[in-house]
C-alpha cells in the first residue's frame, strides 16, 4: 500500500445544475456562474485556474445515486471520471471473476476523486457501490482527456499516481508505544513567502508598539540576545485583535511561526509554550539585526490585522499538531478536551462510544509525512497502528490492481485487513482501550438480556477527608430501567433550578424513546405503596414529584396537547396536596404549574401577516388555531381557520368546504421560482414548509402544470436604500436584535428535538423554530436583494459599507444570527461576483469584512465561531443553523437504539446542544437600553417587514445587468 497525501477537502453541499436534463450546450451564462460559485467553495478545486473551472462547469454532469446502487463493476471499461460531492461509496475488489466474492477494501468520502483509468482505457480496478444516498460530479471521457491535456499540471492534485503527484499531508496514528524519532521532529522546510511576511509584520509591529518586548534577557547567569518571552507574546497578541479568541488560540498562532522556523526557541524546543521561555524572531538571529525603518513600521501597522486574521485561521491546526506531538502522559485536561472535540466530528469514529473517544484522546499521536509518494506500509506487512487522516489524502494501491482509490480527511485505514486473510490488524493499544472500557461497564441483565448498561468512573472528592467514589453513568438501557435508575440515584438536595444533568437529559429527550403515554403510568407506579416502609415511600414520592416538576416545566404548553399528560398532572396534584409528608416547596411549585396549565386558552393566530409581524411576538402553541391564505390556480384565495397541527388532508378539506368543491384537490407549496412541492395528506403543520416568499395553493391534478407564482412572490422591483440609508446602522442593528430575540424566545427546547428526529413522526409543530430559521434566510436575502436592485456603482459601495456597519453592531449586541445572515448575504454569488463594487470598497471595510468572514470558517468544526461565543455572556442570539447542524450530525452519526436498548449517550449529546441554547437565554434581552433614535418606530417597522427576492436565478440576472461578465 502506498501512502501519498494531499490537501483535498470538499465543502460543496449541493449543485442544482447541471443535471442530465440540462445538457452542456443548453446552459446559460447564469447556469455556469451558479455552478462556478459552488465549485469555488470546494478545496479540491480552489487552486484551479478560473478557465479550468469554467470548463468543468460547462461539461460536468450532476449524478445522484440512491443507497446500494452499483456505479460500475471491476473489469468494466470506463467512460467517465467522478468526484464525490456528498454521501459515500464502497470500493469492492474481487480476486476472482465472481462479483459475489468482492471484498470492501475502503470507503470513498466527500472530496474523493476516482475513475482516472479512462485516461489509458484500462479496465476498472474495482467495483463502486453507493454506501448511502450520494451526489457525484461526472465528466465524460472525451471532455476529461481534453481538460487533462490542457491543464495537466493544475489537475494533478485530483489524480492518484501514476497520473499525478500530490501535496503533503498529515494523519493521526493510534498508537505507537512511543513516537518514532524520525517523526517526532518537525521537518525542516523553507518557509512560505506569506509566513516570512507574517514574521516581519509581527516583529516590526512589536518594535513599533512595544519595543521593550524584544531585548537581551539574562537567566541563570546566561544572556540571551534579542528575545521575547512566551507569556508576553501571548498577552500582546490577545490585545491586538478580536479574532484572537483565547490564550490557547494565540499559542497556536505562534506555533505556526515556530513550525515554519521564523520564530525559534532559544534551546530549539519544538512546541511554543505560554510560559517564561525565550523566543527569537528569525530577523533577530543575526548578530547585527537591523531595526525597522519608520516606513517599515508604518507598513506593519497597515498589514497587522490582515496578518493576524491569516494566522488566526491556521493557528488551531498548529495547536492540534502541537498537542498530538506531546507524549500522552504530558497532555493536560484542556488538551484532551480539544482532541476529544475533534474526534466527535471524524466520520471514521462515529460508531465508537464517546467513552472510547475520550480514551483515544489520550493515546492518539501525530505523524507528518511531508513528502508525496511516501510508503507508509506495504501490503502483507503485519500492522501495528490504526490511522485516521487529519489532513491530506492517502492512495490505496493493491499489487496487480494499481491505485484503487484515494482516502481523504476523516477516512481511516489500517484497523482491518485490506483483503481477506491479510495479516494486518488493529493495534494492541486500541484493543486495550476497548477492553478497559468494557471492564468499567456494568450490565444489568434480566432473562439473560441486557436491560441497563452503566459506565463506572472514579469521581475524585473535592474534600481531602472524604475518599473518592465511583460514579455510574447511564450508557444505554430500556426506558423503564433508565427511569428506575435515575429515580433511585436522584439527590433530593438539588435545587429545582439546578437539576442533575442526567435527569435533565431524560426530561429533555424522553419523547424520543418514552412518550407521555408510557412515562406517566411509569411515574405513578414509582411512588411506592402503602405496604412499603414509610420513609422509603415518602422518599420515592418526593423523587417522582421532583422529576415530574422538572418534566412539566420543560414541557410547558406541549403538555396541553396530550390528554394522558393532563390526567397525570391532575392525579399528581391530588397526591401532592393530600400528603403532608411531601415538602412544601415542591407542592408550592406544583400549584403554580398546575394553575398555569388550567388557565390555558386557544389563541387565533394570523400566520405571516404584516400586522402579526409588527406586534410583539408570542409563541405559536400547538393547540392554537391559525388563519391561512390558500390560493387557487386563478390567483384568487380563501382564508381558512385550522389548528396549528392540522394535516395536509385537513387543510385541503377545509378549503374544499369553503369553495364548495367536490373534486380531488392537491395542496401545493409553490415557491417564487415556480418550484412545486406536493404536500402529503399526513404532513403536520403544512404552513411550516413555506419559504420566505412561498405560498400555499390548491388545484386539481390537471391544473398542476399551469400553476404559476403570484406577482407578489417575485419580490420588490426597486430597492429600499433611500428609506433605510437615513436610518442609523446601530438603530437598525438594535431593532433587528430585538425582533430576533422575540422570535428566539418563542422557540421551545423540544422543537429542536422534534426538528432533529422528524416532527412528522411525533406529530408535533416546530412553527416557532421554523419562523426563526426563516428570519435568517430573510435577512440574508435582504442583503442580496438590496445590492442587486441598486443600479449606481457608488451607491452600491455605500450599501456594502452600510451592511458591514450593521453586521458589526449586530455582533456588538451579540446577535450572531443576523450577523451571520448579513455576512452570508454578502457572500452570495450574486453579490460576491460584483468585482467593480468590491474594488471601490475602502480597505478599512474590506478588513472588517475579512475578519467577519473568518468567523464563518468551518474548519475544526467551526472553532472560530465557537471560541467567539464562549467569550460572550448571555443574552446571546446564536447562529441557529449551526446548532441544528450539530444536532443533526449527532443524530445521524449515532444509532438511537443499540441491541434494542435506548442509546442514552446519544440523548446526552443532543441534550447538551439544547442546553447551549438554554444558556444563551439564561439572561433576558434588555430592550430599554436602545440607542437614542429620532425615529425608532419607523426603524422598527422597517426591519420587521423586509421585502426580498428569494429566487436565486432572478438575483443572478440582476447581478449580471449591473456588472456584465468581463471578456
């Protein structure tokens, strides 16, 4: 097996074009630009010449494979080359002609390119089968050969040897008994021009702002020339820019310079440390180091923020490498947490429990193979390690087969044999971890079947005179046994507002595995009986009541949807009020909750009307009624009143009743672009599926093809800049924040759970969450709409400046949802392609925008964003799409049930994300601290009724009219 590495990472989500129905010759300039904008976001293509990308957009095809589809078989003569855009595919190799004997040797993930055998017409080396629903970019042989002949050097990075040479890369290794000497040193290499410039800028800026930091130092009777102290360097960096989020982040940024050899420890240590240790810049290594001139100091001042932004983006990678180079015994708790956070998002480890991942964090080590073509190990050798690719790529070569695939970031290899009966196996240490974890696992069995699985861990005591004790954490179990264990181990001295996290996990997530109809009887049965000893019975009742109060407080109005829950509360109310032995504080809290539920009213809501948006937002509750406008094919409409949880069938029946129609009607979600989605009869809360300018229609099946959007769905034809350019940027940001806070406050925690697991399955509404997410899209489209409707170049420049100012104030108000919406609106292809406009933007605003854009960096699981949020105190309006992504990743990467038992570890992870949202709302937003404004009501009305174009094709056409394509 040959291990060659390159940096190829694909972030492309979905390419709507091209499809097999849109032939290359039929593609318009707008089509090509939409595809081009998507491909530019793919790291594998980011170094490609623009002309090459343009050609790929013209000749590539989009291909969708459902799970289990064979793309081609081993021995076939190839006709196309492929790149994986989403999903994954298995590579199967057979030693015989019988395809049934094929063995899966590896899996191709996102960013993988394959099929290069078409260059010399050799048979396919392997069979490719889709492991899951997958999207591919396909280029046919003739076009690929043409591109290869013309752009051979540029495309080499996408092909495996012998056709191309790949760049250097890195991987995790699990584990060796010690780090090999040949890999424990950082390879000496010539620093890049960008790093050399960064060193000069930082050194000159320090000499301009704090020259005392670089001086001769005496330590233990020895003098060190022109040195800095590690702690002082970290302090200085934190003072210079908000893009440096923490001391650890600053350490990573200095580590970048240390690895490149432009900053050196005086004793040549390889890791930068935030300690009283001496470091020297490369320019100070010479005896007669020259001080910078005034012009050089001025240039450094001008370039400093851009340099810090550059280092802040690559610093976390260097910090991770630094941690992994440490011997496992020297890693701090913070180091282990950073590695663990990384492991949570590596697909190769998704099947392992989080306990195993925590153990792996202590034994993983770092290996760097900077030279392309390095052989990591040969086929047939006995294996000693398991590898996970952190960065770069590895080619898999089988004797007689050639290169069968290329593995990329997040893929693993070496844990299992590549082919049947090969001697390669998982390492001893990895097996030891699995054994140790199993040794600390306690299994409760009934009828020889596991019913509860607990993880035992030693909990040290905070008091010296109290010995350490074991803590038992629920890993999995049957719903009843999990509930029984939590009640038995519940501490009654915990304050209601600060519950046991395990109880909170259960109260948040029980709807997934133990619905109210199952939970309520189980709680009543757990109170104890008259025959039991008095003390035990009272304690049991107090535990049940404590958990029930927590559950009821979290459920809030969701309880009113469930007759079982209401009956349970009534019975519990009688039990609590009649038992004098129950603590008074529990009873008082219960009375408050019961009174709240007994006084509920059904509200009539008018969904998405102008009046509704201007009024202060109130939560949409599942038992409310809602007024919906439903349109007919002739653009007339009828207004119906239905419950929020009304199904598609009920909405259609209500419309048919009002229209007096007897024919079968379809319920359609019609977008502004004319896209039609037929809503299913059993879909719950159908209005939630509407986009920003979407509308509900009913029609017969015969009328479906002739259905057209309403004129109002097209959005505005003129911009509103003349209105809001007179409004203060800070006023606009504040009013946006106030409205966003109202929407955010209406989102119930359970809505995140229902959204993740599927509200249709639970027949629950997530209307408040959908409105909040829709607001994000609306603000994003507002930015694009206003820019594309601004016909004057100078005014467009002013508009970009205005949006950057509004974004800055949104961040100041900790409104990260609108902050990111504005920045992503400016990243939209229809705006980002306006090169003439961006060229006129003052450099100060370009720097602000670059800093803001860096917070969108998805690397290290959006570490830049997470570090920013970690430094904020609530109230915070978080970037909700990322919270949703976290929950979705956890849900799809972990099974809900393992061997028939609830995977409570998965429930705990999802509950942690929900609690992150709870933390953001732990303090209320103070609307009374609004900035002084001449026209607050006008600003308030404006931000609550943004009028936008949500058709990307229309926005692209407007953009090309403003600045036609050059050449």
